[in-house]
C-alpha cells in the first residue's frame, strides 16, 4: 500500500509547504519556510536542466 501511494504521488506530483517559527516571550527569533514540489521526471516531461541538473 505504501509503495502504491508513493507511485501515485510521484506520478501526479505534490506540493509540500510549511513554516516554523521559534519565539521567546512572543518575540519571533527564527523563521524557516519550506516550499517544495515533489514529482517524477519522464521522457514526456523532461527535467528543466539541459545538463542533468544543478547537482
């Protein structure tokens, strides 16, 4: 079941978004924001990088 769900998520894509704020006495000290798109790459939808990617 888990593998089936992962296959479906990668086939259609999913957006993950979240915020983390660390505060003391209601004074925000650190804020971390996360915005990520998870999706698979196929021949029909190639990678946006011509040379294989930024890594």
